[in-house]
C-alpha cells in the first residue's frame, strides 16, 4: 500500500527534513508527501506546533504516517504524542526503527538533525517505508492497551 506521509520540522531540523522529504517524494512506495513546515531556517515556528499539526493529520486519517525532525528528535515526539491516537517515537538506529512499527505500531518517526547524519537517516527512512505492523502478532494486545488508556482504539 502506497503511503501518505506528512513531514515536518523546526528550523533546527530543516536541513534533514528537506532532504528526506525529497527522498520520500521520489520513492514509489509513497503516494503523497504533505509538508507542514517549517519553510526554511529563518522560519521560527516552534516545534510543538509543527509536530501537533502533523500528528493531527495522522490521527484524522488524512495521512498514514509522519516523519518529524527537530534538533534532537525528542521535542517533536513529546508534542506529537499529546495527540490522541498517536504513537510517535524517536529512533536513530535500525533495530529501534524496525521495532517502532513491528512492536509499537508507531505512525510517527522522529529524528534529530543534531544527532544523526543525513545518509544514515536516509537509509533508516527507506527501511521504515517497508515496515508493516502485524495485528495478529503478540504485540497487538500491548498496543491495544496503549490505545485503551488513550481512549482511542484506532491503530492505523
Ligand atoms: C531547538 O529549539 C531544539 O530545542 C529543538 O529543535 C529540539 O531539539 C527540541 O526537542
């Protein structure tokens, strides 16, 4: 299934965000890319506002996933997770990126431009696109427990 992906960053993550957005736009596994900002290094929009805007699109079913970049990848994850139904993770290594979908059914991947090199980030994003949660796996009841606490049973 081709993915509809939202991208977003603050100014600290703008460089990686732009490059990864271009990668996504040229990947046949991606149906659409919607960027929610920022528009440049001079754009001072705060990372929580960008992250929540992206997460709301995913939660509303307007997008399947989001890729968020800030300086560390931490703030955008914290903010995105405030949106009901969202599971956002910060991951900079292969195993964590894989498990974020396979174990946690996370819809949002967050990275830090000041933490990870661009080439490694690109490789991880390419892997991320192929990952799919198995609702019959033993992880499902754990994700269901998160959703139950959250008040949302949506696992998209
Ligand atoms: C810069 O504002 C930095 O704090 C931000 O990009 C992010 O790393 C926060 O978590």
